[in-house]
């Protein structure tokens, strides 16, 4: 009986290295599969961003959708987590609800918001006044939603991450093109002349279409989303239009910061 017991012990001991080796191989295989899945998802996100870049999409509309999704899902998920006694999840969903309202406020026209709110946004959340800053904020909130690992939160999180990546990309392309145009207008008189030339309805401001026509006349090859990003870059008061002072301010400033 002792021999049998010894054989069993020997078999168990002898099998341990083999089990360890199998575990290592399995872990390597899982890590490789995860890496391939990550690469595939990254490629999908890149393709979606490129497709949105070329299509008739609006950064502002996409942002409004993101804000509404966060407000709705955050509201209902908060009460769901609260009544099922998941306080941590409830707090996270409350943050998502608040971030949704923050996005809606950021995209609202300054003309419909009290000046104090606009001033405080620019002062305390300066990163949201630049395109790449908004994109980074969207990605942060998106990862927060993804971390909940609930189907609806995953969908909302993926949407936010994709839109955030798109904003960073569109903003970077707009910055590059705008930097290249600084030398195309030699003096303030030319700058003002170009502004008034493309202010077709003579209302003293350029809308996105008029700004796109002006930039195109200077040789910039911007897609619709990139023109909208350029408008956001110049639009310091967030009213959706470019005044002569804003246009002159952009031209007079040093080259725009690039996203590294």
C-alpha cells in the first residue's frame, strides 16, 4: 500500500512541473489573444474616426448626443445601483450624470448661458476650450463608463472614446493647417480684407461655412469636421461664430499648440 501511495505521490509531484508549463503556455496564449483583440479594436476605432472625418458629421451634434446619453444612463443607473445597495456604482453613475450635463453646457451657445457661467468654464476648465482638451475629457468619461462593465455603459463608453479620439485627431489636423496659413496673410489689412470678403451676409461674423470658404481660398484642404474644429479653435466666446476680433486674434498669435 505504501508503494502505491509513493507512486501516487511521485505521479503528483512529477506532474507539477508539467502543469506549471501548461499554465505558462495558456497565459501566453491568452495574453497574445488579448493583444490581437486590442489591435483589432484599435483598428476599428481608427476606421470609424476616419469615416466620421470624411462624412457629413458635426462635432457639436455628436457631443450633444454624448451628453444626453450620459445624463439618461447616469440618472437611471444611479437609482438602480442605489436601491440594489451598490454605493460605489451609484457614486460613479452620479458622476456620469454630472459629466453629461457638463458636456451639454460646454456645447451650449454662450448667448443662452449667463456670462458668469461662461467665464467660470473658461477660467476653471480651460482645457475644455481647446479641441484636444474636449477630446481628452470625452475619453476620460468614456473609460469611466466602460469600467462599469454593464452593456449599456459599455456602449456609451465606446461612443465617448471614439468621439474623443475623433476630436483629438480633427483638432490636430486643424491646428496643422491653421499654422501653415499664418504666413498667407501678410498684414492686418489683408486679414481684415479677407474676413470682410467672405462675410457674405455682412453680419460681422463668419459662420462655419464662410470660415471654410475663407480657409479653402488660402489653400487649406480641410474636411467638414476639421473646419468645425478650426472654428472651435478661433471661437473664444463659444458663440459658434468667428468675429473680426477673434479672427485677427488668431492671426496675430503665435502658431497654435500642437498635440504631441
